[in-house]
């Protein structure tokens, strides 16, 4: 690329010297349209429970969900993502609770769909909230069994779709699950239920606070490296995304976010599909705790989210969604 201009006739500071001109030349912008709000839900009544490792984020019982949903509606957030906290007594080796058509997630989808018409609902497909060992798949002969897990995941996905979920988001990283889920949804006539594949999901250390939030932290035996991607890898991300698009994914996700901006950009440049990113729990907690300690000012949140737009992301899942949506017009 040829660089044009020469000092002193060219002065780049000229188009930076007031707010109005900076706004005119800004190459990337964030709007409420870019935001997906994750919500933690739990059983019971009348509870908004704080999550120690994620200051400012809460688990809500269904009767309290309107606290966040009313705001999401008012700020025009296009989609919310539901994540269940599951009590130990509902967990087993096979994650059976995933196939309960009246489980917390399916119940919430129905309830939210009845009251709120404006936004889409996205639900996670994976077994980790429900397994006693904390893994996303089932264990057969001490290994996570890919194909047997898929048989469960596709049923989990169908139950969510039947409850009214708009976007099925498999976050389990089993091979071939997007195709199996798409086929199964189509066979049952859910042609319009969308699939957001967590196509590029790394075995990351930044998920710690989330596992605390959904109650799987102390359960997890070992790590997830046999199915989530090795964070040393780059080319492999292209193979993951390519396969998932062929299998029928409507959008693909890169996760985590900030440490993987190179991957977001790689995927956006190689595939002309909507790329979503997930600013995960560990990223949220780092920024939030630094703000609380006054090491960072609050505008660091906006800056972090703009980095996703610059990299080529369409939408961003972020625990800051409500915070930032409220302020967005002031930037
Ligand atoms: C589980 C799942 C995880 C996250 C979303 N879905 C954690 C994991 O894979 O262990 C992490 C999100 C976050 O850290 O905010 N299938």
C-alpha cells in the first residue's frame, strides 16, 4: 500500500484536532446493534445473586429477569444469551438435565418469548452446566466421546428451538455437531432457527469466572484441551470455520476476544460471513476490577469493544452490554 503525502503539507493532526472532525473520520463505531447481552439464570424465587469473581454481574431467578430484560429492551439490544446455574443435585455423568424439556433454560425461553417481542434469544448447546464432571461432552472409557455427545447435543438443540430459542449456539467443540444439529432441526421443520457456531473456541484460562458463575468450576476434572482449540494455533481456526460453514452455520464465533483479535481479523478476511466475538468472563473481570481499583477509567470498556469492531467483528457478546448501551450515544 502506497503512503500518500508528506510533511509539512500533510499533517494528520489536522483531522484530529476537534471532536466533530474526529467523529466524521472515525473508521469504526459501536452501536447497540453490535451488542449481545449474556444473562445468568438460576432456579428459585426472588433472588438476584452476585457473582464474586464478576463484580456487577448477577444470577437472576426467573421472576427477577425483568430487571435486565426491561433495560435490554429499552437500550435496543438485539439479542440476549442465556446461561444456567445448575445445582449439584441436577448434575450427572450424562448431563441428563440438558434433555429435560422443562429445564431452566427452556422454561426461561418460553417465559421471555411471551413477554418480550423485540429481541432474539440465543442459547448455549453444550453439556457442561449439567455434567457432574464439568465437561461439555459425555465420558466413555475415560474419554470425551465425540459422536455419542453429538446425539445428545442435537436433542438439546431441538428442545431449545421448540421452546422458542432463535439462535442455537453450540459451544462444545465436538467435531461435526453443526451438521448434525442443522439436519435435526430441519428434519423437525425448524428451518429458520439460526446456528451461531462457536467455531473457534480456544481452551482458555479466561473462562474461570464464568465457570464460577454457572457452578462448574469446582466440578471440572482436568481441562478441555482435547476438544477446545490449542491457543498456539492460527491456521487451524480457518479449518474449523470452513467446516462449520459447510455444515450450515449462519454465524461463527471467535472466543475469547481480546487476546484473539488476530483470529477475528483472519476469519473476517477469509470468509465473508458474520463473525461474532465473545469478550469472555476473564476479560470482563480484569477490566472491571481495574476500574474499581481506579487503575483504569471507565472509557477502557468502550475502547476494548471498539477493538472488536476494528478487527472485523459484527456483534460482540459482552457482560458490559447494558453499561455501554446506556452510554453509547455520548461517544
Ligand atoms: C461452556 C461455555 C463456557 C463459556 C461459554 N460457554 C466455558 C467453558 O467452555 O468452559 C465461557 C464464557 C465466559 O468465560 O464468559 N460451554
